[in-house]
C-alpha cells in the first residue's frame, strides 16, 4: 500500500498516472531531478510487464524449455525415468518470481522521495486529479501530468474470454491444470510464446491467425524458419483463417475453423492489446485520440493539452515494456529542457524456442520501398558454441546500406534475445558494422554469429 498524504501536501511538480515500466521509470527520473513527485497506480507497481506479462511468462517459458531439453536428451546423454510435469508448481514458480520482483520494486519506490498511492486516478481538470483509495477520495494538484496507464487484452467480439474455458493472456496465468488440447486465437508474439509453452509440456496446440501469416510484421525468412520448427514440434498453424464458437461445456469447446468442426479443451485469445484510458475522464479535457484510441502526442510526448503528457502503450508505437521504460527515462529530460538523443530503434523479441529478436527494417519493406541494401545470412550450424550445446537451429541476418550502417537485423536461434542489443547500439548511435569487425569476440560464444555475419557483409567470412 502506498503512502497517503494530508491535504497540506497535495501539490506536486509531476504526477504520473500508472506505475508500470514507463511510469515508475519516469517517477525515478523526476525524483532524481529534485522534483516533487506523485505516482498513482490502481493495481500493482510494475504494471502488466511485472504482474501479467514479461516476468511470469518468461518463468513459464523457461520451465517449458527445461522440460523440452530434458526430453530431447532422455535416454541419450542421460538415463532418466519417471519424468513428469508438476504443472501447479510451474505456475506457482512464476507467481513467486512476480512477488520477489514486486517486493524489490516497492522497496525501491518507497525509499525514494516519491509519494506513491495505490488508488484510482481521475482528472478533475488539467491541473487536478481525484484519487480514490481505501473508499476515500482525495484531490491532488500538479503542474505536469504524465499518463502511463498501459494496455489491456483486445478480444474479438465473437470470442469473449470467461477465464474458465476461454482465456485471455491475463487469465491464462491462473490456469490450474495442463489442457490436453488448446486453440490459440492469434499468431502474434503472445500467441507464439504460449504455443511453445503448451506444446513443450505435451498439449496439442493449434494456432489460428486471420492474417496471411503468423508474426506478420516480421521478416519473411524469420517467419518461415519458425514455422518449420513449430510444425516439426507438431504445432498446427492455420493462417488466413476464421474461427467461431459453436458451443461450449465444462469439458470442451466446439469450434468452426474455416467451416470445419474441431474440439478443444481450452481456448486462449491472444489477438493483441489496446490502450487503457478508461476511467481517467480524459474526455472532459478533450485530450485527442487517434482512430485506434491511442493518445496522440508530439515527439516530446506532449498531448494537445499543454501540461499533460503520455508515454508507453497508451500512445501509438511498439506495445513493449522496454519502449515504455525508455519513454519514461527520456520524458523528464524532454519536459525540463535536457534534450537527449531522439534517434532510437526499438527491438522486438519473441521468447519461444528458437528465440526471435529483430530490429529495424525487414527485407520485404526494403524491397517494397526500393531501398538499396546488402544482406548476409549466417546459420547457427556454423557456430562452435551452438554445435557444442546441441542447439544449432536458426540464423543471423543483417542488412546494411552503402555505408555499411545497419538497416535491419534479425536473429532466430538460441540466445537471440540476448544478442540483439549490440546491433541496436550501432543503429541507435548511427555506427557502421566496422565497430563490430574491429571488436575481439570471445570464443566460443553464440554472439560470434554476429561477428561472422558482419565479416560476410564485407566479403571476409571464415566459417561459411
């Protein structure tokens, strides 16, 4: 529970509504500048990322990866008998990790000069909010407001989750038993990660995507490599497909996919997310939204109301925790005049196995926009560490311009999400791949695949 103020202390320099990665980062940066800061969060600090997204799902995926690796090596490298899954403990472990990180975050915020209130905020006017907390309502004034309220699952009207048989991506984290079969509606990041999770633990998994391809915004070669791996694991993928529910009972759901009937024990609806602004009463201030209900801001995060700003998932852009966190890091400097580098590239990661990490343009978009580029593709099967670990699926793909600056980089394979940042450093700082070529990489490491790919771009490849 946050600290409550008395009425004499209710005036602030900055008020941040929403305590997720963007909100609490902005609060920390504002406090660092000596500003008087109010942070309001209606649920739990850390937002979706910590409580319902990044952290619990990565815990689940690690359990699935571990089980999958053991199965792959069972009776080969090791003699293992009576191997079984404790699904309840897998779920409990993810919840334990949430509590551990939440405790640390609460300690951090409460030990800074930040006033934190666990309550519901609503605008009274452009300088004032009302906060409901413990059945009491208090009024707070601030010179600056930052809206960082995040997002919620976006569900199709014909398949509404009840979190009993049909789940959304929040509710699925409370599942008590491993389903024998599950239909995943949506082939984006969330759907792909859960497909890997359930398939690895033994569920029959089908992904239905209404677009022409799963992960449709990603590079085609990356998508094709993932499809090959998923289909090899027995995951069914139905693209350009429509699904509807015929009927459901306690044991299964009867659905139509492209006019054919199928039965599943559970359904996960993973059709994306939408901005969360409900309850703030921003309408009374005439804060402008776009046609997708994102808050419209300028390059400095300012809305059409001069003292109100917005960051993270409530604004249009990649709906990713690290984008929100960087927004939170940058916005205080922007508001108070200390401008920082505005050229940023936001990487996207999918934490299935093989992992996917991508940044910048896809080859498809470069071709479509008639942008000249040179590309190199280096397979993990040429990497010593990959061979030693017995995991050599995937590749690294880098595309550069005539100055050898990266236009786009895409990795699929073990450790991809840990390696994308070094390519991002080059892109965000306008550096060429010469910086990589002139760097000594330790051997054997998975990251050598980036070095090898850059060598290939200058015609000096060694291992392919």
